[in-house]
């Protein structure tokens, strides 16, 4: 019985076909931002890299679409974790802007 419950939880956490297609369409639309990557590997891009490049190089429309695709909470969480590192890849102005934005619009939740 516990195996069935475990399988159900794993299945529910897996991305569904529709969200995978939306993600691929999004990455394809903004593939010019990922100029250094092999185009055949764009489907496998991590959330961390996707968020970093859209926040650093994307326009307002790309950021809005990113929020719709992943959710503001997920984007804020990944961003906050990334900027904790002394060596992160965010431009200082971008890091400052999104720190202010997320602090005002996506409060950190304590577990």
C-alpha cells in the first residue's frame, strides 16, 4: 500500500505534457538569449539557468511570461538562492531590482 502512495506522489510531481510543451515553446521563443548553448539541448535547460538568463537579458514581456510559466514564488526562490552565492551571474542592477521587486511582491516564507 505504501508503494502505491509513493508512486502517486512521484507521478504528481512530474511535469505534465502540457507544461513541458509550454516550457519548450517559451525557451524556443527566447532561444537567442541562450546563444552559447547547443540548440538541441535547449529543452533540457535548468530552471536556474532559464531564470538567470530571462531576468538578466529578457525584456518585460519575457519576465511576465516566465512568471506565468514557473510562478513568481518559484522564480523568487531560485533567484534568492542564486544571489546568496558571492559568485553569481546576475548583473548588479538586475540583482538589486529583483531583490526589491521580490521583497515587495513575493514575501519569503518560513517553513
